[in-house]
């Protein structure tokens, strides 16, 4: 994956509905082993709770999706939780909702609204980011060429990370993958094809999503 949405950070969020406590726990998880370990940790922490329902989604094609009702009526907990993760277009996320029963039954519709609702509110409270895969690239030029190149980079949409001065001048840039071809063409134009381009490591950059 080059780009995908996920939660800003791990966290929890709690609401009360008819005296029942619903606590949503969220965590980034990249494998089913990570997800299951998180679910078991929450179950161990809240072992006195009536239910610890869970849902997670992950995979390059969002193809690993699981939902568990943990004793609630079938389809009233895990599935609505998963549907919220899908609706918010998230990936690599596990949600566990702990319920401490307050004595009043909510019915199937009430449970669906409660479990989906607490996940949705938790996501809004914790925040969502888009993870964008970028490429570190270094462009090295002679001193006479460096002034023009620096001006062009600063006026462009490309991210100029750092400048290193030795016997030459090197510009360290961080470029979104979809802009790499355009970046190379621009560098060739701005340096009259005299700039030396070196490809570095790839890195994820996270951008907050306002919803």
C-alpha cells in the first residue's frame, strides 16, 4: 500500500447507555497476531465485564476482516463495529468494545446502535490520519547551480527536508511516490540535466484527516 487511513494513535473512549458502560479500545495492528494479542489483553484487563466484542480490518486490499460478538446476540456487536471501520475507510485497526451490563436490555437494534456508535465516537475523539508513503531523494549540484535549484524547490509543492554544503550542495527532499516521476523531470529541467539524483529510503508521513 502507498496510502491508507488509520487511527492517529491508540486510545479508548467510554459512553453510558441505560446504565451499561461501553468502552471502546482502539489500536493500530498490522497482523492478525497483533490484533488477537490486543483483544486478549483487553479481555484480561476487563475480565469482570459481561462482553469484550471485537472487530479488525487489515491487509493490502483490506481483505482481512473479522468480527466477534463475544456472547452478544449474533450480528449485534462485532459486525456493526466492523461496518464503522469500513465506513470510515480505515485499515490496520482493531477495535474492542467492553460492555459492563447495567441491568436494562437494549434489544437487537439498541445493541447495534450502541456498539457501532461508541466505535464511531471513539474514532472521532482519537482522530484519523492518512499515511502516505514517500521516497527520500537527494539532489546534488555545483554551487553555481544551487541558488536556482533552491528557489525552485522552495516555490514548488515538493518537501525540502535539508541542505548539505560540502564541495557541492546536496538537497534532501521527501517526495510522495505518485510525484516521483514529475520530480525527476523537474530536477532535470531546473539543473539542465546536471543534477545528480540519489534514491534513499522510503518513509511514511502522516497527515491528519478532518471529518
